[in-house]
C-alpha cells in the first residue's frame, strides 16, 4: 500500500467525524436563529407576555448553543491529537517486511562507535574540570650523521676531543625529540582570560637496559599559567626567560633551542612576570615587562633530592626587565627589545658574586621574503641561563673548599639568523652564534693550571637548513651544522653534523 493511501486511510475517519460534528453545530445554530426570528414577531394581544415568552425561549436556545460549542471544542482537541499521532506515524520510517529484524550488524555498530569516538576526540579532550583542553604535539624522526667528536650525537652543542680508538664519525636516528603539549582554555576571571600550557618531550635521559637508547625518558619542558587582559598579561610558570624571547628556526634541534651554548640564552626557568602594552600610534606599540626568576647557576643537581645552589643560597630571586618597541610594516611585525638581568650568588665561605646580563633582541622583516632576527648579550656569571658551556664561575682548586678562590666568568655572545621564505610552505634559514668568556683576570688561574676541569673558552656554531611543509601538519627538513669549540688549555676542535628530519604535527 502506498504512503498516500495509508495517509488517506488513517486520516479519513477522523476527518469524517469532524465534518459530522461541524454540520450538527451549524444546523442547530440555524434552528436557534430561526426560533429567535419567529419569537421576534409581536402577537396582537398581550404584548408584554409575548415578549417575556420570546426572551425565555431565546435564553434556552443560547444555553444549548453554549453546550454544543463546549463539546465541539473537546472533540476538536481530541481530533488534533489524533492528527498529530498520525503525522508522527507517517514520519517514522517502517522497516520492510523481509523477515529480517531491523538490527545493525556488529561491524556496523563498531564503525558507528568509532566514528562517534573520533568526533569526540576532535572536539574535546576529557579533563578533570569543565573547561576545554586541547592536545597537540609533534612526532618527529631525526636521521643524523656526524664527522668529528661531539657531546651529543643527535643534538650536538659543542665539539669535543676524539677519544683514542674512536672513529672519525657516527650515524644514527632518534625520535626522542618528539613533543606533547596540553593547552587549557580556562575560566574568565573578571575581565581576564585564563589559559594554561604544559609541554613534554622524551629527552630526559635513557633507561639502563639494552633497548634504552630508543626509549628516551619523559622530560618536562614548560608549564605556565597566563592571565590576559586587553593590554596586560601576567604569566607564572616555567618558560624561556622573558627577557630573551627568541630562538633560531630548526627542526633538527628541538630538545634544546638551536645554538644553545653558542650565544642563545634559553634555559627554561621558573619565573613570574607582568607585561604591559602601550599603544603609541596606529601600528606601533611599546611593551614593558618585569618579573622575578629562579636564580639558576648551571650547577649539576643530585639524582633525586634538590640541593641548594649558589643562587638559592642567596635567599633572593633573580630579577629582570625588558623594554621593546613593536611596529607593523604592512602585514608583518618588526620588534626591537632590550633587557637586563640580575641575581646574587653565594658560593660558600662568604664568597658572594653579583651575576648580571644586558641583552638586546631584534626581529625585523626585510622585504616580502626575508627577515633578520637575533639576540646579543654581555654578562657575568650567567652559565645557568644556557649562554655558554663555561659555567658561571671558576674555582682555583675544588668547589666547596674553603681555601679555594672563586672567580666569576664574564662573557659576551649572541646569534643572528637570516630567513628566506618565498612561499608559505617552505623556507631557508642560515644562522651563526657564539659565546666567548673573557680571559681578563684569569692569568693566575691559567698559569698554575689548577682550575677544576677544563672549561671552554669559546664555542661557536653555524647552520643552514631547508624546511618544507607540503601540508599544514607535515614537515620535512635538511640541515647542516658546523661547530668550533676551544678550551682554555685545549686546541680548537671542529665537528660537522647533518640531519634529515620528518615530522607530523597533531
């Protein structure tokens, strides 16, 4: 039976019932009006009595009409409900009478469930709060080859002396620079937007087993809470030092920012700072930043419990500030900044050191395709910021010995990068950087050759790379890096590092 005939079959009885009721009401109303018209004709005798009789008849007729209308309303309501039920039945698809129950197969059920789960994963990551959490990351494989000796095969920072019997190079691959990140879109606090960020990688060392070289341990990189107003930001957490915000571009060096220990002050540091932005004119802005940091010194920690370092023993945080000018040039932003850093260090037995650094940074567009970025610094006892491999101070004998003199190391360094980006999906980068401690005041130490260890006196790195991004989440890169490292006692060492990287962003 067709859908039209089914509809007619279901609706016709209800419609006939409605027409019957409506016809009866119309006939009754006509009879009442006729009776009223007849009673309006005056009788020749006793006019008053005739008028009274007519009014009584009319009152009875009106009561009857009222009762009929009430009954019609009830019936109309029931009829509307019946019609709604009929429409619902017609709108519900009926399975064909094939003798097979209308059930989804288990395979189809699994497919539907998988689609629903994937859709849920795309919309929200489950969290312990009602606020949205976004999961992101980068799965990257680095295939590398070195010539010469380096401190770390996959991400070298310095060139070292080749040990007796070693080959003149290495080859390997690693995925331990892959990263995971969580971004929390927090609640509105007054007029401030709150966000949280947490980032990890797998560069925390190796487990002591036969497959440990491919089982990098999880390592905390950054963790921070941010409060954003229209022109003010407050950040508390662990991040790149706010007075040294830039790093070169490299897919081969993710575990440490590129040119670490070669002029790049980068060490992820617990800190809290306030940033305020002043609009000077259309497209121009002044950025003011000030805050406190953990006074890191670069001393090696113990395995489990945290022991106080020279910065911690000063019982005071490090302080820093930065002033930057931003100007929009077309669709690109040019930035020039200058900053300062200061902390106190207590190396024991009353030997206090004032650590400081003065910094400048720049990020300048040069036409539509080129840009120039970089940083430079001059400071003292800043090995804890990652600027060089020399450490913060030198000891005449053993560290912690009351009779040992301590000498803070002064150094200068920086880096600069030229970026050529003719299209959105690929770019070329060339960068050079170095850190050079000053030898002034080290004559007695160097002459007696009693300095603990053999710190580097100069470390320089340079690289060129090509990064191709055929899709928004797919990346490839080829990079060549050259390292030059000199010690106070040792001759200059050279090393080359070539890396081919592929990564997927999620």
